C-alpha cells in the first residue's frame, strides 16, 4: 500500500524528469493536488505539453519504460480524450498515476484543477458538458434494455441496465445541482432528499421479481428527476416509460 510520502516522492521524481526532457514544453499538476484537495487516497495527475506531434509516440514510450522499470507499474491503459492521451498506470503499491500528453499547441487547462509548473499553456478551454437531453436519452435506452433483459431472464444483464438507469438519473440530478456529473463525482454532494428515492432501486438479489421491483423504483425516480429538469419532456416520456413496467410477465 502506498503512503503519502511515496506519492509525494514519485511526483517530485516525475517533475524532475520532465525538467530534463527537452521535448516537454509545458508541465502542470492537475486533479485534486492542483486545488489543494488531496487526501490519503488521491492519485498523481500530471499533464505535459510536447513540442511536436511526431514526438508523441517516442515521448510516451520513453516515459512508460521507467514507470515499469523504476516505479513498479503493474499495468497501464490509455484513455483518449480529443487530442489528449492519458496514460494511466496501476502501480504494485496500488497508487494510480495519470500522465497526460498533448501537443504544445493544445496544452491548456480543461478544468480549474490545473496548476502550471513550468513552460507555457494555451488559453483555458472548458469541454462542453453532456447535455440533459443526452443523459435522459441514455436513461430511457437503458430502461428498454432492462425490460427486455428481465423478460428474457437475463438477470445479470438486467441488473446492469437498472444500474445504468440509476447512474444516468443521478448524473441528471448532478447537472441540475451544478455538481460534477461524470464518474459519480458529485453524487455524494447531492441533497439527501434527491438521493433517497434511488435507494429502493438497488438490486438486493438476482431473481425476476426483485429485478422488476428495482426497475419500477428506478423508473419512478427517473421520471421525477426528468420532471425537475424538463417538464415538457417528462410529459412526453411518462406514459412510454410507465408502459415498460407493464409489458413483462413478472409481477411487480
């Protein structure tokens, strides 16, 4: 298990490596450390600007090798977001290290959690948030698949779809309360009165009747949340969503 001291020492080592790498034109600390919100469980988040796009493959390779050879990486995965490559490492001591690389022209803050350490950054740019309509659309799409999964006795798939409905409905609530909606980051900050109706949508065990009960609970909670966000759309969706509850062979 990593310690706070381990994390601080590794971050310092990575920043020193960046200072020696002539291909790196900008360095920033991102995530919770950039806003002095680090706690015991925070990971390392660093962002790097690279002088030319043609250098990116070599830079990624040159930074990946020491993560395994010197810092105990067990595995890594790339998360691509626009021009950025986020190479995310899972260390043997369980520390997560996110190293983000982008060309010099695109090196910029994408959120308030960006503290420039060296070099220069372009003007900040906030990526567009997911629209309410898209989140609602994903919620009813999961509802349709939850219905068919229950009817087909695909119990694990049904649980997955019901959970997806709940995730999107709570993301909708986060947008409405001006909280982070991605990866459940804002859910714990929602008022208890908003979260409480979704407790009944948790699947307690895998059988058709229980899944149908949870499906009904999440559908009703979703409809209330849509009503709070867009009453006209809620009016159009209410009857179709309620019909999904009555179309199977299982009692509710």
